[in-house]
C-alpha cells in the first residue's frame, strides 16, 4: 500500500476528472510511468483501457448531482452498517456534511426555478435535522463545485432558470 497525502490525492482526483479519465488509478499509473521514463527505466507496455482516454467529455452538472446523491446514500449505508456493529459509535467523518449537501440539493430541486431565499433554505434544511453550520458548509462546498448559485439573497440549483 502506498501513502498519498490527502491534499495530493484530492488534486489528483480533480486532475483525473478534468483530464477525462475514468479511473484515478489510470492517472497515477501514467504519472508513475512518466517518473520512471524520466529516469531511463522502461516498463513493459500495458493495455490502457478505452475509459482512460483523456478525450471523454467532462461530467455535466446533472451527472455531479447524481454522483453526490449516490455518495450520500453510500455514506448512509456505511453508517448504518457501522451502527449495527458498533451501536455506541459516532457517525463516520463526513456523514453530516454529505447529509447537509444532499438536503440542500434536494430542497433546491424541489423549489425549481424559483429557488429559495436564505431563510426558506434554512427552514427546509434545518427541518431535516441539519444544523446551520453544516448547512453553511454544504452551501459553500456546492457553490464552489458549481452545483448551486446565490443571486441576491436567493439560492438556485445551477442550470435552473431564474424566475421572473
């Protein structure tokens, strides 16, 4: 097993998405091969999967929303399994953040093109058991990822038309 610092791994995952690779491991393999080639070490030719081709288009906003929803469900499943095996355990790190992001996306999806005011958003999200700090963090992450936007004092799902 190889240790990769978390910030380096996150950057590699982002570069993988930006480069159109399907698997982060393909990008790591390419980087390792370049490193070795620069030192005059040849590696037997490997069969590169078609999915590793950097010509694939970047995922759409809808693809990212589906991926985040899927991540939220997987986190919930892991948390439930963990709770069954260790009932006194706390939630795994990131569970609340994933739940908050899922709640924000769901609330904005339900609001449609009208979006939600900050107060309306807080009321809906906090009504689902999410604390205000987690809500604010979720909005910041989703905004930075280009999934939501704030215009004036209203929040919208990116790609939805602004009302009126």
